[in-house]
């Protein structure tokens, strides 16, 4: 703010505030003040003057006082002696007797672009650029070695001799003169450098004896003590992030005491690397010094970032209070028993009520989502990549109703890609209770492949203030909504032949397909009520057939992953239809063979794209390194004063540039294909989980376990992909709840997740999982999964022999991944379980 204040603090009694006479002088200098130093800065006198550094100006003042009749009548004045207007923005400064001058101090200012400007009192001496400077660091002057020490942006401590700076090429001279050509100008070279591997906060040079001086550097995580030649005397790793430091004295030969303040309001006293004292401060210190005030030695002066100046000292005030002698008395044990029982009763009441307040039965915020029954009159779809089809959009309305005041509420909407939203983030301010806010947004399909699910999720996050946490404890409320099938699908022509077919059995008579899918009935084929065709936006087709004589439905398509949405929609609509009819025992099942081979083909395609992506990124990195190397060679040739032939480096640079662009386009195209393949893999995985659940009649909890194992990731990345994650999860299931013996449960699984060489082990584990489920294995949730479980086979059902190779693969290569706090165990199978159908032994 530009205020300069000079204080003369006096000791005060405990409880008294600051005294007005402590402030000697307050002057508003208008410009922000970067640094203040005291030294012999005025020519013709050895009196001390005050140097104040602004961003574009250096001012030197004299401080004088007029004695008053009483102490508080003393008056102090600040007089400007001279000033230097800077051509560059200043960062910091240091001062000293540069070059060994006597009776005066010179000032060196470091600019933001790494230039050192030296001022000999009222005149400007010279300016030099530090080599390779990017950002300025702390600056200090060592009088013993006559050198400047700083920390460069390369995170290394560097020392420059003053004589080298004085005789180096002038930074202000852009053009070479004849004198410089003759060799008078020298290149600025570093005296010594030490890499400390981190940025420095401050540098302090101390010398408590005439023989040697030490350079102290405070880093972001360590502080270093260096010798004059740059060798490390010692270093100390700090537990907390430091804010300031001060080496202040040497109490024993060869050691130095240092004060270090940190961002946890602590002040530590170190003797070399040994912590001698730790004290708590009421603020975070940004500067610390040690002084002597009113005959009180060793006063620690700290300054906070908000301008709080504090003088304190280590130790405690002597206590003059002496406790009186306690008169001995006999204990009344009956009264003690009554008091103990009363305390125990209070403890029981507190335990029964709980320490934390019970959550309210009524929610603080309610969320409702409603999907429009009709498409938008004007489609909101933009930048779609579907071809000639007209892409519709549908409006979703989300309503929020609060019960209490909630200052900041955030609403986030999520749908499965390639579905996109016109807006997915909203912010609300509920400044009064019982307010209702409604937002609307549109959803549409952007690319020419189907999403893995039509379910969306509206998540609301807010903070509710409590007595223990006034800032608020985070709360989350969510509401799910389901988008209609017609958003991504159109009526299509049924197909008689298809590569992939599924048959779903039910326990109720078949239902007319036009009544189940009223929006997809073809008016021209009223007689074909048992056949219906679907065409997804983008071209793929699915055919649904209902048997006239049996209670079966067949779904067929050219693409395996396209079967998922129609199969799931069929089961959901059948359940809803029979619920309206009052039939509660409706059940569906799957008696065919599990289509593992088709599923494995999608896994191989996804894994091949991941491997291809790694190869392309590695090749792109190599070409980028080659491109930068050619650039450096060309730059060296262009800087050379003697012209030399380029030796076709420009042609090589142009060719490498084209290769980099082509590889970058290939990486981007592969990422798009990988994203599409992962979406198709998720659709096929949903279908596999549905078929396994219908095949083995799994409960909702068991299906949730399968979903957690097969669908652990929302996004697929090169660092952590679907294959290794699912393989680790299935290996854990085979080791715990689906294990056949305690020997398998004792296996130690590798905790590292790395991309596999191929998918053979994953496919073996998936086959083995289906095999164990067919033999009677069951997934259940329990708090005790450590006890060995023995799988009991139903009568007359012999286990399918498994090869030693598969068992060794499970034992040696499995990786543990289990994100739920609950464990998985195997329970005794029911006698009706049959052997695996359609899975190769």
C-alpha cells in the first residue's frame, strides 16, 4: 500500500494493548514498497540512510528527529536525499562495499528479467544480464568473497564475482563497438554453481568469525548451509513448508543457530540440523529478526502478511504464586460411589445419543427430474457426426426444492457418451427456505454409435453449516432419469438373417410387440405383430421377434454390442407391462450358451487399439525429440558469425515437422477409435452381466458385484485401462468368494496394475468365473471373508476339470483390486444348479 512505518516498541504488561508512542514515523510513499535497507548510501558522509525500493524507483532517505519536552513530543521526519528512476521493473536488491570500497555502500538491484543494476550512491554504474535467467530469485552479497549469490530458475545456487560483473559486456549496449571487438568486453561467467533441486525463498550470508563465512539458502522443503566455494556444509529436510528464516548467532564453536518460521504458525530454533526449540506463534511469520529493545536482549521480531508486528522472547514469566498446603481429610467412600454412578449414567446417555447429531429424516434439498415425452420442436443438436439422419433432441427438466437456506448449490448432469448435453453445470443461491428452482436442458446423440446406457444422473452438491463446522459439511443428493429409446433409435425393416442372436425365456404368455413398443410399430405391416425392426441413428439394425407358440423372445443383430439396449429395454418394458396387469411373479431367464467368443473379440479389438496408441505416442515422442534437436542445430548455425552451409538441415526439419503432424493426427484418430471401442465394450459388458444374471438367477446384490468387477472405470486411459483393472477384480473374486480351497485364498496377489502383454489371461479368468458360477459358486456380501469356504457340489454334479495352466495363471499373475469395504465369500449352492451350458471345458 506504500506506507513506511518506523517503530520503537516498548515492553507492555500482559493484557495492555499497543502504545501510541511506539510508532515513531508513518509516511505514505504512494508506490508499493518491495524492500527496505539501511546503510551508508550518501556520498560525503558515513551516516546511515534508508534505501526504499519501489517497482520502478529507488529512493534514499534520511531520518531525523526533533527532541520534545516529553517523550511523546519527539518528532521524526523523512527527507528524500536522491532517487533513481529504473528502466526495468525491480524485484529485489542487496547492498555492501562492492569491490572493497571503504566508508560507503553500493546498491545492486535485480530486475524481473534477470538484470543486475549497480548504483554507486547517487550515480548509476553499470547493468549486467545474468546468463539463462528466466525468473528472478533471492539475491545476497558476500563481502568476504566479493561476490553476488542468487538462485536461478534452473534451481541452482550461483555465485558471480563483482570483478567479473564489472568487466563483462555492458547489458545496455545493443551494438558491438570497435573496443569490444578488440576484446575488452568479457562474457559473464559463473564463479560456482550448486544444484539444490528446488526454488529458494531466501538467502542469508553470515560470518560470526573472521576465518570463514556460510551461505544459508532456504528452499521450499529444505534449508542448506554452504561454504564460500559452494560446497555443502549440511542440509536439513523440513517437516513443514517454511515462510522465513534467520541465522542469528553461534553459541558454540563450529555451529550456527537458525530461526525458521513455517506456515503452521510455528517458529523453530535449529543448531545446525538439530531442533533445539519449537514455539507457537499467533500468526504466520513472513519475516523474522532478532534485536535488543529497552535492555532486553534476544527479542524475536516477527511480521505477518497482514501487517502484525510482534516482539517476543523465548521462555516463561516467573510465577510468584505458591499453592497453600492442603489439609488432610478422610475420604467418604459412600459419596464417591454415588458420584461415580452419576458419571457412569451421564456417559451412557451420551453414548446412546451419539457424539454427532443425527441426520434429519427430511432432506434439506430435494431433486426431481422429468423427461419430456416429445422431441423438441427445433432440434438443439449441433456439430453432429451421424450422416444424413435427422438427429432429434429431447428436453429434461430438473427441479430443486430446499428446506433450509443454502447459499451455494451446484448441479451437475451426467449422461453416457456419445450422448451430449446443451448445458451440464448449474449454480443456485437458495437465500430463503422453501424455494423452488427449475432448469431445463436438451440431450441428443452426437456420433454414429450407440451409448452404453440410456440412464442419466443429476448430482447436486452443497454445504450445510453445523455447530461444529460453520463453513459447512459437504452433502450430495442425486436423482436418476431414463431417456427414451426413440432418442437414438428409429423404426426399421426387420431382418431375417443376422450374425448374432439371443433368446430370452419368460414364464408368461407372449405380449404383442406393438403394445410394448408403440412408437416403433410399422403401420403398413399390421399383420406382423410378432416381428419388429429397429434402426439406430448411424445405420446399425436390430430385429426383435416374439414366438407365437412358446414364451420366448429373440433379439438378433449384425453387431453383438447392439443387442444390449434392445434386450434391456425389452425386459424393462415386460416387467412394467405385467406390473400394470397385476402379475407379480413375472420372471425372465436365459438358457442358451453364454456368448463368450463374441465378447472376447470386442476385448481383443479394444486392447489392440490401446497397444497401437502406445506405439504411436512413443513414435511421436521420438520424432519430437528429433525435431527439437534439428532446431538447436539450425539455431547454432544461424547464430554463428561465420556463414556455413546448412547441410540440408532445413529439408530435414521440414520432413520431421510433417512426420510430427501426421503422427499427431494418427494419435488423435486412434484416441477417437479407442473411445468408440470402449463404449461398445461397455455395452457388451452390460449384456454379458444381464445374461449371466438371467442364466444363474442372480440376485440384485450379486449383479451389483459383477458390475463392480466388470465395469470399474468410467473412462479408459493408457495408464490405467479396462483389461488390467477387470483382470485384477476377477482374480480377487476367484481367490475369495469363488475359491475352491483355502490354498487359493492364501495366494498373495500383486498390487501393481500394469498393461498386460495380451488378453489371454483375462479371457481365461472370465471363462473360469463362468465355470465356477455354473458349478454352484455364489457371490454374497459378508463382514467375514477371511474364513476358508469349501464349495459343496450338488448331488450328481461333478466338477469340470480345469487345466494346471489356468490354476497357475490365477496363482502367479492375478492382481488384487477390491474397492469396496465389504468382502466377498462363497455360500453353499442350492441343489437345483446345473452344470455350465455352452462354455468350453
